[in-house]
C-alpha cells in the first residue's frame, strides 16, 4: 500500500509540474515580418541587407528568465541585398555557401544575467553557439526580451496567445566563420553587424497539458486498481 501511495503522489506531482512549465514560443509569424538585418562597412563599398526565413523555438519563463533555452535559425537562401549580383555572390561557396550550409543557427547555452524592467521586459546576457558555414563559435549577446500578454490579439483580430519580442545588436568577425577570408578589409569590412528584432508567438499548451493530465489520470486509475486488488487479497486471506 505504501508503494502504491508513493507512486500516486509521484504521478500527481508530475502532473502539477507539467502544468507549470515555462511558455514555449516559435517564429511562425502569420504576418511574416520577422527579419534580421546585416551591415558590413568598408571604405570602398558598404554592404547592407536583410535575412528572412527565421525559424526555431524559445522557452521563456518571466519568473525565471535565466532558464531561457532555445534555438534560432535563419535560411541563408533568404539573405539578400539591393543588388542581385551582390546577393548571388553572398550565397556562393566563397561567401556563405547557401547550398552547402543552408542555415545560420544560434543555440542558447545559458543566460548569465537577467534584469527585469518596468515594461514587462528583461535585459538578458545570453551566451550561445553561433554556427555559420560549418564553424561554431561561442558568442555573448545582450538581448532585450519583452513579453506581451495576449499580444497576438493586438496584432491580429483572430489571434490569441502571448508574444515574446527579442531585440539585439551584436558584431561577429567575418574571418572567424571563413566568410571570404582572403578579401581585404578595404573592400569588405572585417566585422559584420547584426540587428535582431523578431517576434515569437506562444505555442498553445492545451494539447501538452491535456496529454499530461490524461497520462496522470490513467496512472492514478491503474494505481487505484492495484491498491484495491492488494487490499482484497489481504482481506481475503
């Protein structure tokens, strides 16, 4: 009986934990506005452009922002400038190699600092691995995360769910990722400036919660039946 009660308590505790999970957000923006801008300065020819095709998921808990996890990916084939020839060169093997390495990924490893602000926003110091063209390097990025309760309904009449907005400005070295490393800095700047301002929508947890509750209920029923069987055996004996 003690074993069955222990199992019952464990199952119920699991169900409670499942219902208290942090919110999970993804980049499936119905309005399709998510882009990341890039800028490479140089004496001869500054380059600036946009990247779309932003995908991924981020788990964020306003009560525990340092526990933030997730991954953000950008499709290299969506990166473009105002000049077609420059865009073609950008996606070529010498530069970003869109065919050989179709995505640029940022995987969050940890958040070392988080400061809550008055407008439902948080200043995060985020550490993650930035992978580009087969090279992965750790980057530390200052990120502003703003959570908007029921923000989807503010963007679209038929929308529902919270929004998470991530904003960041940071710099990476072109040579670190083997992006045309033999090109002199006079022609193409050594640093690539990245500006991120992307919207994530909350993934509805109804299905997950329903599954967790159903699983817990099934386990409770099984545990109860086993307990009754044991009691019957004891009394019958």
